[in-house]
C-alpha cells in the first residue's frame, strides 16, 4: 500500500467528518431529531477513528529494538482493530439505544429543515471523502473486486476508510428517510426507526472490520502473486535447484518475513552454499521489495527423495513445493 495514499484518504475523511459532526449537532439542537444525534455521534466516532489510524501509522514507523526485533509494523493493525471497537460501541450501539428510546417516546420534529439541510450537506462532504478513498484504492486494487480488495488488503487504512465512508453515506440516506417520514406523517417514531437502522448498519460494518483486522493481527502470509515471485526468485536451477518448503508472514503492511528451506547440491562447498543463499536473498528483495527479513536454510538436494513426494514439513493443506530433500 502507498502510505501517502492511505494518509491522504484518512485526512480527507477526518476533515469531512469534523465538519459534518459539528453541523449535525447544531441540527439536533434545533430540531430534536434522534437521527441527527446518532449521526452526529457517528461522525464524531469516525473522526476519532481517523485520529487512531494516523497515530497507528506514526507509531509503526519506530525503529526495531532488542525487545521488538521485528519492529512495530503491526501497530497499524492494532489501531485498525481499535477503530472497529469504537465504531461498534460508540457508533452502532449508541445509535440503536437512541433509536429505541425515540421509538418508545416519540415526539414531533421541530424545525425539520435543519436536519434536512445538514444531511444534504453531509452527503456532499462524505461523497468527497469517499471519492478520495476510491481514487487512492484504485491505484492498488488492480483487477480485484471491492470485496476482494477489503478482504485481501494488508494495509488496513484504506479498507477502513472505504467502509466507514460507505457506511456513512448509507446512514445518511437512512437518516433522510427517517426524518422525511417523520415530517410527512407527523410521527417521530419514523425518526427512531431510521436511527435504529443506522445503528445496525454500523454494527455490521464494525464486525466486518474486526474480522479482517483480527486476521491481520494473527499474521497473514504474503499474497499468491508475491509467493510466486519469491519462489521464482529463489530457484535459479543451478546453485538453488528447488525449494523444499517455505513460509511467509507479514510483520506489517509493508514488511514481509520469508523463511525457506532451499535445496543445494551435495557436492557444493560451504562457500558456494553461502554465495547461493546471498544471491537468492538479493533476487527475492529485487522481486518483492517488502521482503525485508529473509531466512534461508540449505538442505541437500536429492532427486530420489524429491520423487517420494511432499516434504512432511511443507505447509499443511498447501500445494507441494518439494523439489528435493
């Protein structure tokens, strides 16, 4: 992921959400609309989420220490997970509670033009933020669908901003519907129903974000294309005739660990093996620049052993990579 691209999307979303939150709270003060209160808290929570993403990005840039020898790249995953918690609790659950209270104790909206005007302004502002997130994401998405991009992205910032902005736009439509029906029918229950729908939407988005960032926190392997590039870079057919097995792990969105047992010929000298490993590491870094931590273990290549099938240490359930043992 382009770190600058993710930062631009976050800053655009932050500016939009701060302006929208202020406008929504003003509209709530004049109209008493629970949808406006829920949407105001939603925008305020989103603003806090953007601050969390910026803090995570800054803290992840710290240098490695003896206590944390692989660095702090996963800080970005941790703060993205915190975003999902804030969105679930402060955004979703608050909106559901506020909507429930409004349904139980409905009252007619006052000065309905305030919430309608603010919602129209919010749609425009959120649209600008969403457009920025889409533009930055398209530079990385390639041929992936949007669902695949959200699921496979190793950098959490753009998927988080995309889902937040998408949820905000849908929430604004729900709020407009609730306010509009409350005005047309003179029944404030519709405002409460719209608020509950906003809360349910936010909870669903938060659960998706939590699931995806949890996977990143647990540790994800490199993507299929990157794995192919690494395998092709390791094997040169001469000094390294094959790969016995390999593991990859994202230490952060832009830092990859590669560990592999590689096949070398039985009559190679120690100097030749060391040279082959160094050359393989250089090829890996050239093919996949984010592969910054590489451990290669040599083992004797044997065509007879290779013919017996996959190495027992190969990745469970994965395709056999054995070419020697």
